[in-house]
């Protein structure tokens, strides 16, 4: 019987779940790790506590774990989704929450995963939360997730440049994204250590 988990044990479990998702979808292989790297850089810029950084790191790695429960015919469709198919895709945060919330130690992480597709204007999902009602970790993941998605090739579209993606984040700041997070993200990308990261994702 397992009596307790160390932080290293927990991260091994997270890595295994992330690998399972990557194996299901070639187009998003590595996506969660890149998002987690961006999230950690923002967390440090915002001077979050070590505990907050750890929860965010795990949530970022597992934010799309619910896509394991999405049919391949929808998840891997090489074209625009129908409204019915998009409704199915929108269930993945709830599925992810139900998976991760089974681990008592990850209750906070599960909440971050549940709300990573909320919008500042309340037009997101699944809870239609507004502004600061959205967990901070979810708001950070939303920005990093969108940036990596825009700068990565997908089955249904080609990527755009880092500069174009950043411009899109600014365009949607205040409606879709937290302006404070977009500001921190922009400042982070200007640092020399992340110049190569942006180049790799293009």
C-alpha cells in the first residue's frame, strides 16, 4: 500500500498522464510541456509563492488531460468543427477536473484545470466566470495555452508568428484574457532567455 507521495512521485504521475495525452494526439505532442514552461516563467515574474508555482506547474501539464475522453473523430478532425462537435470539445475541462480531482492532494489543481477556458468577460466555459472569480492559475494557463496554440501547426491550420500571436493576446486583453497576465507575458517574452523559445514555436 502507498502511504504517502513525495513531490517527485507526484511529478512522475503527472509526466505519465501527460505522455498518455501526447500519445493520443500527435498534433499536441509537447504542447502541455511548452505551456507549463511559459506558465512557470510568468509565475516567477508575478512572484507567486512556491506552493502556487507547484500547483500551476502541475495544472499546466494536465490542463488538457480531459481530451483523453474526447472521441478521436472530433479531437483529430482536419477541419472546422460543427457546433455539435465544438460542444463535445468544450467538455474536456470538466472531464479533466473529474480525473484530477480524484487525487485529494490535487484539489486546487483540479479547479485550475476546470476553469482554464473561462474568459474575463464571462463568455467562457464551463462556468461563465467573470474577472477575478476565475482562479489566477487558470488565467495564466489561458494566455500561455492560446499563445502556444497559435504558434504551433495544427491539423486544421498553420501557425502564426510569435509577434502576431502576441498582438492577438493584446487584442483580446480585457475580454478573453487578463490584461495583467498579458502584460507579464509580454515582458517575459522580451527577456533574452525566451527569445529562442518563441523562435522554436514558430
